[in-house]
C-alpha cells in the first residue's frame, strides 16, 4: 500500500461482493435492481407493478416438517427424530438445521413466483431477495414484479384521474433530492 499498490485491497473487496448477505453483495444486488428498474422505465415507461412479501410458516408446513424429519433421522438417528416431537426442541432444531429449512423455503418461493404469481400477475420481469428475521431467524422474501399488461391498465386508470406513474415516480424523495 505504501508504494501505491492497491491490488490486494481490491481483491479482498471483490471477494466480499461474492459472499451472500455481505454488505458488498447487497450493494451489487441493489445495483442490479436499479439497472432493471431504469431499463424498464426507459424502454417501456413502466415501474414495478407489484410488491410481494412471502413469509414462512415453518411449524405449519407438513412437507417441510417431513423433509426436516428425514434429514434429522438420517443425520442423528431415532433419538434426533424424537426431538421434533417436543415443541421446545423443535424450535432449536429449526435453527440448527436452518440450511434444510432455508433450502425448502427457497424452492417453495421460486416455485410460487414461477407458477402462481407468473399466471396471476402476468409479470415479465421479477426480482426478489431472501431475508432472515432478527430473533428467530425465519426466512422471508420480498420481491418486485413488472407487468406490461398491468402497467397499461394502471396507466389508463391513473390517466382518468389526471395523473401518471411518471409524475408519481418523479415525486419520490430520491428524485426530488436529485433535482
């Protein structure tokens, strides 16, 4: 560093950008989302049409519980599987086996977005991220969906009130700060 060589710090920072959930990773994801939003606005004049939050009912999904039981049985035997019967111990097992729980939630979220939401919302582009609740660590997802057809319907409705998405979008604190 004294000689002006910044290659090592740059390499360290670039590695951080690939570590999921690190600040550098989320900065990169934020950049991708902003690029998608700016592209959609410039190319099609639309902004995200829908915001969706998916949360997890980890104690109420029989398929996830069965998957967790199978994993615990395979890794800990009958004694470990018996722990799932205790409500107090089941919560700890969810935390200890969070990789199984998160993998199930991720698969369920991808499936929900690619089947149900794709048909209902008729979206053309989508972006979502998984987060974890402070405290109990439960996974949840937040996402944005953009739909050409629903954007046109929304524009028509707003036009009848004398307003447009662009006018609303231009009144955000970010756009006012830039002006």
